[in-house]
């Protein structure tokens, strides 16, 4: 076949050397039995071997597979070699597997290859000679016009194999348009190979058809490869371009620049792309309103732009364009379509609001607030209810006192002028205001600030009103010396009639008089002192006493004012020392600073003079005063007085000679800081109080209970001993041995018949002596005392020893001289203990 190319040529050359014969032995009863093919002993690659009728075995197979990789089987049953094959033996076999994936059926065909004999070679020699001529299997390019008018069937081309010059060849085709949708559109003449079309074709539905042509002999032999045959459908300009939208809507702001883009339109064409049939041109057919022409359209892109900067929304707010798109690059014979384009003109603030009048007149009664007195209107050509139209009003002049306010009514866009602060007819009978108006949005055009604002004049007439009394000023003052006697009169509070400027007919009464110091005349408002006035009273801040007055006229209308009574100071208070207890820590300081104050005003106050009031010479010997500044002095001790508390009377005199005496309680303390002395007064000064806490009291009670238990035990023990007396040795009749560090007597204890005395440690500062010796710990050493014979220590008991607080807490304790030292005790007892050891003695170990 011509479509097979060089491969088929090689097959033909090989066929000239070797005769190919084959025979298919099959049985009608079973088409899937063995097939025998006679082949030469040597087969080249891609050589046609023979053909197997697959449909007789399995018509619905969609997978064909060879068990031998050296052979391949095509859909029509043709067997070809994939590699060069050499038959070393007489036969070679392989299996063709047929499989249907839908039904899962599978069948096999056994193929046996046998070397051809000499008879078979001679039988095919004639066919070999015939095939030496030039072969032609022609895949001529083929096309057809869409929407063809016929006549049908319409001849397209001829498919022909050069094998048909010597043999009978049958032609067939398959593919879309034949056995696939659209069915039966093409067919081929079996004998001539002429290809026909049965009806017209729409290119927009089918751009081309890919068919496959076959050439076979009457006995089913396929001498050619299947030929791919492409039939292209040529385009005809049968589709007009269509806009993507039937109506386009765009918006462009007024007063925009020339060349501003309004929008872009686009269209599509179903004809073949990149041809003249789909080369489109856009244009504007009509503009409404027609004059002047304001828009243009780019012919290739469909972009609409402005031709003028004079778009004015206030004149025309919408334009309508009729636009066209045409294929064939806009040539007159091209197909076209039209659409509508609506262009809305957007608003900008190119028109200023203007007052409908240049001047207005309004009136308002005095003393009224929060009332509307005038509404002003403006005209604005910009779009209603937009920032370009809404007005902002302002008062430019005449409202320096803040009596007026102007605001915008959001519904009507009017300016509403209101009074927010009362007007006084007696002060102002007429007010002239200048008001201005602008838009919320800024003005779009360049202009000066003056021309960008419309202004108008408003004249407001103030109406007189029959008013009540006027307390003006609301706070009035009078001056009265403190301590003025009762009945002292002074000018009081005055209210006026704003119309007559007179106080006639106005009555007064007090609303508030905290101390009840004054009375007020109902007709004149004059005040009279009722009680003595004290400038230094706590309720009089800054020396001003406020009385609230209510003034009323004959019609009952009132006003309220405050009368401030300024109390002039009198030197009626002597200076004094606020801190009346002074602590001086002798180890760290020799003096203390005392400060005096005077409730009177400074003119009656410092500088102060400090001196001792007492004529007692002892005070002057012990203390000394030294002035530090106008209000302070230094108090120091002299002659080293002992710790303690002292009363020192000090006289302080102001600049005018008025004086007062303050008795200071001066505490001399053994301390570092004043706080230390305050918390431990008794130990530092000797006359302080000791305060015991709860736990200390409980500890004392527990100790007392323990002491009673010990006494009870000792009394019980003494009574037992008296009942069972022990006989003492003779040598012990004149002496007693006691070891003081034994907590309790042992079994061999000796009791003195002379009695004993018991004392708690630390309970007293005196040393106790008796006929029974006692041990006292002194500085960590132990002293054992011996009392000999009839010698008594009564004389020692009367000797007292003073113990300080530190010694009571565990420091050194002085012991009276009646006690023996340890060495004397040792020299006295050792010989006697040795002599009397046989008779026995009692020793209590330390």
C-alpha cells in the first residue's frame, strides 16, 4: 500500500525472493480451531504472514493479543512479524487470544506456521512476478464545502490501491460519518473506490471527519495497511457575528476629558477562526440625541470613548447608541448584527447651591431658646439626594455670642435657623446674620473660595417680653468685720426690673443661711448681723460666707442670686503650737523643732516670738529656746536632765503682740527615733505603761498555775517525810549539803529541819539566804553554798540589790556576800566525805 511506505516496499522485495502461500484449514463446526500458515523459512521484520478470520471465531472481541511477541495481529485478522524470524524447525506455533471486556468472554485461536514446500513455491511464482510493478495506495487530500447543494450523493474522491491492476480488490471505509455518528454520511464504492457524501454538512457542527479505508481481495486477503483518510469541511460564511449582550449599559462622569473610556463591547462568530469570515469590525450607527456627536468606537476592539469634554448631566443625563458588528473585515457583503448601548452620564458637583433670596427677616422673643425662627431654601442643579446636592449651611457673621445655630433639614435640604442661647431685648433689639451654603461634596471646578459659596443676609428682630426681676450680677458681695456685734447692718442683695432698671416692688428672702448669722430686709434686701461672725469657722472657706437670696416681683416671677459676705479679719486668735507632744531622743538629738500657726490672716500673724511662760527657774535651767524662722523655734535641753516626761509652757506672740500659751509635753527618751520611743515608753522614760498582749497574759496565768502545782507537791512531800522521819548521822547534824542544779531530789535526799525558802528566778532582784544552802547560776558558772553549824544569814536577807531590766532578762545578777565560793565548799566537804563514807552520806550529782 502507498500508505505503508518503505515497509511495504521491503515486503514486496522479500516476496520476490520467497513465495508466500498460506492455507487456512478450518471446520464449520468449530471456527476457533487451529489455523495453519505456510511461510518461508526466513521472515523479515514487519512482514505480512497471513490472515486469520477472527469474526468467525469471536465477533464481539475488543482485545486481540498474540502469545508470541514476534508476531502481531491487526483488527482485520492480518498477521505481521514484529522482528526478523528464522524457522529452525519445520513448524512454529503461537496462540491468538480474543477477549471481550463487557461480557468477560475469552476465546483462543491456535496458529501453526509451516515451511512452504516446492509445490507451493511454484504455485505463487506467477503472483510474485505480477507484484513487481509500481503500486499505488492513494490517500489524496480531501475536502468538501459545508452546506453543499449537491447533487447527492456527492463525489468526493477515489481511493485506489495499485494491487488492483492485477487483482480484484474490494474497498471499504469505517469511522465517524460511516458506522459512527453521523451514520451513513459517507460511503465508498466497493469495486471502484469512489468516495461519496450523501447530504450537506455544517462545519460549525463537524469541522472534519477521520475515516479509515481498507483494501482486500475477494478471499479476505489484505495486501495494504489501513489508510487514514481525513475529510475536511470547508467553512462558508453562514454565521453572522453576535454581540455578547443585546443591550449594554455604561456610565461616564460629566465634564470628563476627551478620550475617556466609556466601556467596551464584544461579539462572537461561529465561523472558522482566523479567517475573513470571523474578522469583525465595530461601528456606531446612530446616537440619540444625535447632536452633537460625543462618542466614537474603535473598529477592532469595540472600545467606546468620548469625543468631547462638554458632557453635561444637567442638560442630558443619558445617551443611546445603536452599534453594529460585521464580519468579512467590515466589507459590505459581510454579515452583521446590531445592539443597543445606553450611556448614563454620572453627576459631579459642578453646580453650586444658591439661595433663592439674598435677604431674610425673622423675629424672636427675648429669653427663649431652642426655637426655630427661619427656614431658608437653595437651588442646586446636581443630582438630588446625593452629596453633590445636599447643602451644608453655616453662619459667617453676627453670631459672636453663640445665640444662633443653623442646620440642614435632611428631607427638604432647607436651612433651619434656631435660637440656642436666649437674647436680651434690653441689650440687643436686632441682630444681623450672614449665612453661607456649600455642598457636602467638594466643588469639582477650580474657583476662588469666595465664588464657591453662596451667601445671604438674615435680620433677626428681638421682641420685648414682660420679664421678672433680674439678679444681675448673680453673685454680689459685702464686707463685714468678723466679731461685729449683733444688729450691725450692711447693704445687701439688689435685683432689678430689666424694663425699668429699678428695684422698686421687688421683695427678698433667704433661701440658704448655713450658720443663721444674718437676717434680710424683705423690702430693701439689706442684711443685719444676727449672731457674731467668725471668720475662722470651719464652714467659712477663704473667709467668705455665702447666703442665697430669692428676689420676686409682684407677679410672682423670681430670680436667685448669691450674696457673698466677706469677713474682714480681726486679730482675735493668738498663735499656738499644734503638735503638743515633743519627743527628744537623747542619744541622737539634742533639740526638737516646734512650729506655731495663727488662724488669723497673715497681716495678724507671723513673725512669731517664742518664750517660756513659766517663771519657774528650773524650766529655764533645763530648757532653752532658739528662733529658727518666723514660725518655728528650736527647743533644746541643757544640764543633762534624766529620761522622763516634762511639761514646758511656751508662749507664742504674733506681730501685733497677741499671744497664747501652749503647754508642751516634752519626752526625753533613750531611743534612736521618735517611733522607737513611742512603742517602748516604759523602758525608756521610766514612767511609761507596759501593755500585755493576750498571749503574754495566758503565759503568766500558766506560770502561776505551774507554781501552785510545785508548791502543792512540795507540801505533800514534806508531810510524808514528817510521818516517816529518818535518822541522821551525828556529823551531819551541823551541816547540810545541797546541789543546786538538781531538778528534783533523788531517793537519798536530805531535808533540813530548819525549813527552807523558795524564790522564782527573776521575780525579784534580791538575794535570798537561809539555813538551807541554795545554788545560783552566775554567768554560766555554778555556785554551791554551804551553811555551817548554827550560823545564820538573816543579816544577808536584809541586804537588797537593785537589778535593772537587762539583768532580770538574763544578764549578770549580783549575789550577796554571805554565799561561799566553790573552792571553799570543796575544801570543806572533801575531807569530811572521806571520813564519813563508811557511815554513808547522801550525794546528789550535779
